[in-house]
């Protein structure tokens, strides 16, 4: 984005770009180049004034999997928020980095992302807070190779081209998996691609490996017969976080708590009704129920506070990414703690 744009148009233009991206995801158009948008953390807010925002609309950013997509289909959140005077706008994104760019552009008030996107976002000056977490799910992401690949160990990744979504939870998995295999990050060729493009590159052989999360991971296993080189087990925790735009969470803690209460209720049901959840997700995601049940069997259930232990873990991620220069500065991740938690 050019820095010569007038201040009166910058953020509104940025928000239109975010909404266009979200609409494109929902329509199934190509996501090529979307990661470039996620690289502009901090730029949008600096380029103009904030949009005029109605306090009667809650904008939720979600991805094509997980609690929010089920909540959207059920319509129960709208009923819960109606007495508070809020309606709900749903925006779909290809991955966490793009969703947090939506937060930065003030197009998203609440969203769910993996453990790594918030670190990149905080490093870029995005004003958000952690509002809740889900249990660890280290088996729900993996570094995978094609079934006929000569790559057998993490050490074999040295010199190889690896697809990964920049700033995603799978990005941190790749960093730690390489460390586990005694391979330096500078010894591989990262191919920064959103999941749709990464899958195409993986299937065609344009990349040697792919670091990815569910349900894309499960789909690659079942549809492409991908072989698992390593899951996150014993390497990373893989925590999902619910985040909110700082100003929204400060001004509307009652709305945030209402969303979390609805998520907790949904999660309690989903944990014991995996086939029903799979059936609901299948037409939305385009994945078969077997693939979804595989993915759902590896996830965590429950809405948890972002406690000291989780902040310590997020600090470890931030320190590791800074050490290999993937983020430009040291962070204090507790600066993103929500005071009304």
C-alpha cells in the first residue's frame, strides 16, 4: 500500500480491501497474493483515520473451520446479543494473519487464530487483546511430505522447499520442527503460501514439504495420501486463541463475555457430538465427513482463560521468532492481556 494516500481515505480504503478479501474467500475465488496483505501489519492504521463505527454491529472474523463457522450456521449468537442491541456481521478469512489484518483495519472486532499470528500482529503494532484460549492440540498440525517422497526425517528437510502460511501457527511448527531436526531456518527455502495455493503446490510437486494445520492436514492425508513427517506433538502446543480489537473489548466487555459464553456452550455440545458437527461442517467446508471427523478428533474442546502459563508460552514463541529475525523487535506479550478477562 502506498504511503502517499491521504489520511482521509487510508483506513477506509484498507477496510474495503479487507472486506473484498473476506468476500472473495467466501466465494471461493483464488487467494493468491493474500499473504502479501498480511505483511502490512501497522501500515493501515498509520495511513489514515479510523472508520466511523456503529456500536450496534459486532464483526466476527472466522476461518472455514471451527467453532465460529458452526455458531454462524446455528444463529444462536444473534439471539444472545439481541438484548444487548447488537447484530452480527461474519467475515471469513483464509488464515489467522489475514484475520488479524482485519482487526488492524477495524473491520473485525473478534476472531479466532492460532498461536503464532498474534505474535506477528503484536510485532506490527496491531491493537488487539487475547480474550480466551482453547486447549492444546499439537496433533492437529503437521509437517507432511508426499507418500513417495525420499524425505524420511526432519533432518532431511535441509535445502528443501517447504510450503507454509507466513505468520500462521504452522509457521512456528516449522521453525521448531527444523530445530528438532537440527536444521537452521536459513537452510531451507520457505514458500509462503495460503493453504489453497500451498495444497496445489504440494500436490504438483512444486514444493518438497508442507507445514499445515487441520482440516487441510486431514484432507491432505485422506485425499493426497500425504505422509506425516512430524506432528506438533512434543514440539509445539498449538493453542487456538480468541482475540478482540482492543478498543472494542474495552468498550463492550459485556458483548465479549456473551460471545465467550455462547462458544463455551457450543463447545460442550460439539465435544460429544462429533458426527453431528462433521455433518454440519461438510457442506460449508466442502470436505467429507470422514476427513472432518479425523480433524475433529485431534482438536481441543473448551473455552479457557489466557492464564500465566499461556502467556509464558506466547513469550517463548515471540522470543524464538525474534531470534531468527522473523519479527523485527522483542515483545512483551502480556501487553496484549485483556484487563476484563
